[in-house]
């Protein structure tokens, strides 16, 4: 099972034409040898300015990195099975008023 360092390498890549990205199921594994990721593991996601569809489900994230809010072209966002506070749901919905957002 890949470690979180792979996420950081991916998010540093120059993929400026990328429109769909699934970074789901990076949460704690059953064997206990991988902990849940932190928002810092996803820093750099804001570099993918053309993203239209993003899946961050099943990551147990308590928050999103600040650069997530730079993804202005998002049309679909899957945030199910994270630990985002309800207060953040409104902030996310306001930032992406035309996107389909899945919180649960």
C-alpha cells in the first residue's frame, strides 16, 4: 500500500491540463501501517487549475489545504467519508456554488 509521500510527489508534477483526479482512499488502512493523511499531504492540489472533477473521499481529512480553494473550475467534488466540520461545508459550498458536492 503506497505511503503518503507518493501524494506529495504527484502534487508537485506539472499536470496543467489535468481535468479529473481521484485521490480517494488514502485514509488509515486496516493493517495499521498507514495513518490517515493530513491536509498538508494534499498541499499542491491548487496547481491543477483546470480540474473539473476531484475525488478526495475516504481520506478522513479534518480540513482541506488552503490551495484547494484555488480550483475555480471544479464542477464535481467528492468529499465523502472525511471528517470535515459542518461549518466547513458551507464555506466549500460558497466557494464552489455551481459544483456538485458530495459530503456524505
